C-alpha cells in the first residue's frame, strides 16, 4: 500500500549522486540526502522514492515543517496514521494503547510516561509491515522532525537488523549540528551530499523550466549570484523574465522578493551603519577592510564582525577579503537598497578603489544621464581591460561608455556599442554581441557602422552560417564600393562557401579576393586573416600553392591579434606542421598560441586551441593528456556555446583512444547532430570520421564501414584530397578487411597513397602500409604482410606517432597468432598501448590474448586467467627483475606492480615470486 504518489521531476547534473544512492538502495540499505536550502534535496528524494516505490509493498511518508516541529508525535502520525488499523491488532495491549494515544491524540501520551511501550510499538509496527513485504520510509526535511518522533524512529532503526525496512531521508545542512539528525536513521545509512550546479547545468535547468533565450552573460550572472543553487537560479530567472527592464551593465541582477526574504531577515538585527558598510561591500568587486575604510566606513572591522556573527559574511582566517556567506546575500542587499544609497556607495568607491577600471565603473554607476568626461574615462578603462585580457569586462565598460556618451559625441554612442559587441565576441558572449549589433542596425545609417554590425551578426552565428544567409546581400549593399568594407564581407563569404556550400574552390577564391580588397583598402588585419584562410583551404585541398600562401601570410608587418587568432596565420602554420608530421614543432606552436589567447581572454580561440593541442597529443600517442585536454575543451565549449560540435568530435577521438568507447560513441553522435543542424559539411565529415573510429575500436566493423564510406563521399564532394586532414583511410580499409571486402580496402589504400606520396605525408603512408598488410594477410600472403607490418611499426616509431605504432604492433601480434608465424606474444603491443595510456586498445589486446594465450615459461593452462599486464609482470619476474625495474620497463608505478603481483599469486595459487620462478623452471625441465 502507498498513502501518496510522489510527482516526478527532471533532474539535471545529479547523475553520479543518483548512481551512488541507487547502488546503496539496491543492496537494501538506507540513504540520507543532505545539502543547503534550495539545492534540490526534495527533488532527488521524490525521484528515488518513485523508483523504489515499485518494489516496496508499503511506503510511509512524512514531510516536516519548522512551524510544526514543536508538536510531539506529528511525524509519527504522518508515517503510521494510514496503516494504524493494519498493525494495531497485532500489537501487545500496552504498545497498542500507547501508539494509538500518540497518533490520535486521544488520551495523554509522552515519552516520559510511555517511553518503552512507544519505542517497542514503533519497532513492532515496522516489523509487522515488513513481514508482509518490503517497507520504505520517506522523510523529507529531517531537521524539522519533532524530537519525539525522531527519537522513536531512531530507536527502531537501530534494531531492525535484516528486517526489509529502508529509509530515504533528506536533511538541510546549514546547521553545524546536522549529523545529529542521522540518529533517526539506521547505522549503515549512506549520506549523499548535493553540491551546486555548474554554469552549463544552470543553463539547462533554466531552459527546461521555460526561461529560454537568456544571453549567456546573463546565465553566467545567474550562476554566480545563485552560487549554483537551483532554486535560487530559477527564482532569478523568473524575476528576469518578469522584469521588462534588464539591469544596467555592471549592476547586479534583480533579486525577487521570494529570495530576499530568505537572506534579509538577519539584516534587521544589524545597526544602520553596519548595513551601510555591507552595502558598500556589495557594490565593490573585491571588497577589503582597507577599501571600506577608504570609502568612508570608519568602523568597518567591527561592523563586518557583527555581520559575520549573524552569518551574513564568511570569516576569512587568511587574507583581508570581505566575503559574503553566499553571493545571493550581496545581490539581495544591493537590490533592497534605495537607488540614492546605491549611487552614494558607488560614488564613495569611485575614489576609494585603487584600480582604474573599478574607479571608472563606480563613477558610471554613481552618475546618471550623459557626461562626455565619464564616457571618456569608461572608454579608457575598456581599453585597459582589453589589454589585460578581460574582453568581457571591456564589453561591459564600453556599453556603460555608450550610455554616458551624448548623441552628438565623438566617438558616437554606436561606435562604442560596436566595440562592446566585438569584445563580447572575443569573450565568447555571442548572444550579447548579436543583441548589441541588431540594436545598432535598427538606427545606424553610416555604412561603416552597418557593415561592422552585420559582421558581428555573422560572427555570432558560429558554424550555423546558413542561418544568416540574408545578411550577406544587405552587407554588400551597405559596403558599396569601399574596398575595406567589401573585404570584410568577402572574408565571411569565404567561410560561407566552405561551411554551408562545402565548396573549397569557391572558398579559396573568395578568400583571395578578400585579401586583394583589404590590401587596396590598407586593412592589414583583414588581409592577413584572408591569407590565413586561403592557406588553410589550400592545405586541406592539397593545393600546390599552400606553402607560398602561408609565406605570404607570415610576411611583415604582422598583426598581434591575427597572429594568435584561431583563424589566423599561427593556426594555419600549426595545421601545416601537424599534417607534415612535425609533431614537436606543432606542439610548441599550439602551446604558445594557447598561452597567448588565454592572456588576451580570447575564449573562442581557447576552445579551438585546446582541441588542437589534444589532437597533437593524440598523434604523439599521449592519450591520457589528450583526453584531459579534449574534456577541458568540451567543458568550455558547452559553457560558452562555442564550437560544441567540433569539441565533441575531438573528445570522441580522445575517449575512443584513451577513455571509454561508450562515451566516445555518444559524443560522436552529438557531433554529427551539431554538424547536421548547422549545415556544416566540413565538420560533418570529421564527425562521421570520429564515429567510424569509435565504432571500429568498439568492435563494430560493419558500422564503422558505413560511417567511413559516408566520409569518403563527403570529402570527394568537398574536394578534400589531403589524407592527412582526417586520417580515416586506414580505419576504413582495416574495417573493410574485417567485413570481408579486401578489394574495396585496397582501392581506398591506393587512392589515399597517391595523394600522400604527392604531398609527402610519411605517417599516412606508414598507416596505409599497415592497412595493406592486413589486405595481403586476408588474401593469404602472410609473409609479405608480416614484413610490411614490421616496417610500418618502425617508421611510425621514428615519426613519433605512438598510438599508430602500437596499432601496428598489435596487428603483427594478431597475424602471428592467427597464422602461427613465430612468437605469438601480445606483450609488445600491450607495452606500447600502456605507454600511450590507450585503455580501450589495451582491452582489445586483453581480449585477443585471452582468446589465444601467449607462450611463456609457465605452463599454458596457468595463463588462461591472467590478463596481459599480469603475464608481462610474471615474465619479468622470471627474468629476475625487481619491482622497481618492472615498473620502469612497463611505464607504471611500483604500487601497480605490487598490486598486479598480488593478483598473479591469487590466480596461480602461489604465494611469492619464488613460486613463479619454480613454475617456470618446472616448465623448462619438461
């Protein structure tokens, strides 16, 4: 029976927490969910209770409240009220009388008078219910449970033993003594803490609840102000949706009354002067006692101490910072203050702050109306923020400067707004940039301003250039015959030709035309960007002019912005180095570029370069490092909404090489979906290549063939001839061999080899030789196959392509095992894959080795249960190697060796290293 059905909820960002709780509950244990108010405890509780209700015969529920926590036995009445008739008849008379009296209120009952009878009655009632089937006790807000009910539940919980009764509870943890509430739960209860949501998770939550279309900069502010608390984030989102006037740049978010009540009640206990001090602190970016003193708050230390005692400020044992206990307290305090008091706080800080950017910001927020002097100071502060690598701050300051610039000012307000939009693009805040540009277009008449705004709209579209097709005719019309403006438009048309049309030839022509126009208009930045684009396109096409164009793009004078931009000459040169197998120089180049764009705050370029560095590490066989970088790129891409498909694609390669093939497949499908939604033919081919590779590693050769055949068709249509671009040809050929299509595999190899030889792609040629060896083996020429595999492995090793080298060693071991050619040990392949940290490939090696155990000094039957690494360690022990020597040779830690040996002893039924040697000696004696 079940007194009530819980409502279902969609949970975001709680997968690991739910998994831990489900595992505990599946074992018959109990769970308590803990966290601060609003963090989502009740939602998690309802979800888990709904899942478990299907297996429980009886579900007992109670939800306590603070206002009713003084009423004795109230929670007990909620839990047992509907089942009293079912259990009371089986209770001894004294227990039945005490329980009925406590639950119904008829007669007087208390723990002092009926304590033992009540305790035994609750225990007996639970046992009686459990005798008919599993019982689930669901208690929300455990901290408000009345003390009598908590005591009785705790008594029973400690004595239930193996009785099938589980408890599922939630408790608020702001109280330092929260663990005392666990006394109402069984001794083995698992405490699961709910933490704050990430920015991406807050964004997903807002979208799910209908607060869509919020700029990412606003979502960032919501996340910061809410501290990742879902309730607070939703309330802030609701307030913004209901507020027709968004906050001014630099101002905190509006805080609804529902949230103010949560944090401001304690403010009533502060003195008026302490409250004014906290208001100044809430207005400051990094408040300190020294700053508060400089702003005229003479008793700042004492007033902050008073606020800390009330829980409004966090105590900082180290450092001078004044930090609010929660960001919402600061926002609510600021929102509650009258506008005049806010301006006074900003006025005081405009002279007290030491940083010129902060002084300018406070001056703007202390002023109203237009003021050329204030606008000039803000514009100067924006330039300083730009130089410091803080484009998001620069965008905010430029918007403030525009607000304070007179309509007839010089520069004009729209000039400053467009500066803000361009800084927002750099910072990855594309929604803000697009909104500013469209606002400017509603009134701008100057062609340069209009074209500049159109370019921001195009940039903000990212890979979805098909969505802004209508922009290009308007931009061309606004550009007229001005070569500088035309160059900007044709540069973006080059991207459209590549991304939307998939036409490399047209893209190359548009880029060359843009470079020519920019040179005529003396716009060196656009000229360099166009040349860099032209060289990248020619590289992918396998065009013979690519090296010449790269040299043109690298001629002086250079532009520092273009030099480090992800579409600039530095990126083009890196791609050339990577495709030419110059891995060391490619890594140094991309590392320097990543460092520079981080210094400048160029978020889109950072996402891009993290991805490219991950790709470089994959080429070198550093799969663990590549996986970390790819995941970092994907997190940043999802956080900003920039390059999500491309980052998912590279993360797929990294996961399939060094992580989890299941995640790799999911990421590949995500990347394909992004590319198809954006109409991006260029990245669609790469996403499908990633999918094919992941399917190949996962053991689904037929699916890999289907995906990689699509890649071949796409790249033929796009005009991509350089096999070093996607490096999918070897995977397709090897998958074709596995599905019984060696003739088609040879055709793939022959076509790719022709282009690779023309372009000098040595590592591609070595991989193709590896693939051709498998074709030859499939046709019965095992000897030639072994020779070619050995050669391919040696060449790949010399080129530094560690993962491809290991794949060649693996192919050679399988060939020898299958054809019984020479030694059949997989140890060399396992060693190379382990050096690469290529875990999915190691699992493939283990599977192959178990299928046909390698020869060894130990009897073959003893090896059946050993994994590859265990056999390697055992073999080295037989050679007399110490644990430290074994660790060095296998690229693992000494602890790993020790743990592996322990498993070997257990599996072989022996006790020491000496026994391994004896087993080997016995084998040799036979």
